[in-house]
C-alpha cells in the first residue's frame, strides 16, 4: 500500500510538470503570435 502511494505521488508530480510545460509552451506560442501581429501592424 505504501509503495502505491509513492508511485501515485511520482505520477502526480509528472502530471504537474507536463502541465507546466504545456502552459509554458502555450505562453511562448502566444508571445510569438503577438510578435507576428506587431510586425504586421
């Protein structure tokens, strides 16, 4: 049972990390889009 909890914690950490990576990717994507828009203006 204890091992299961540890595994779940690891999995949770991985999920949070991938979520952060996704958020960061979306942020950098929007900033790239903003730069493109500014260039066109």
